[in-house]
C-alpha cells in the first residue's frame, strides 16, 4: 500500500487529500430512538464513545450541528456485538432478515 493511502477502522481506503466518506445513516423508527444519554447508560459506555460510534458506523443522526443525537437502538446493539452483517442489512432496510429480527425481538420492537 502506498504512503498516500490510509485505512480507517471500517476498512475503507481514502487518499489523504480526500475527505473520508461516512456511512449512510441507519433508517430509524420513532419507537427505537435513544438519546445520547440513554445509549451511554444502556451500553455502559461514555457519551464520547457513543458519539464516535454514531459517526463511524452511521447509527445516529442530529437534526443540526450541535443538535441532540438520535441513535438507533438496534443498530447500537449490532455495533456493540460487532455484528456488521446485521447492521448493513438494517441499513439496507431488510428488517425481516433473520439477522436483524433477532435484535428487534431482543429489544421488544417486534412480536
């Protein structure tokens, strides 16, 4: 690999002068949204860590710069379990996939 290419944690290669591309945000339903504080409490992680995960994995959103984070509860659990296959299925809207359903059931978001 040449010295002008760096590898990010998610494996994407970027040239130094080009901005790193962020993943598309995960679609969220109102009943699965957590605040930054709720997400930190539920995962026993710092708010700083949750913000980093939101940016790195696209599991949260803010309405405006400096606004409050809204975090997808199932996406957060997928990241915490390092289940990136399920996360990408959720991102693609495949909520009926068995890999996604198990998280939705565990969080009591589906019957």
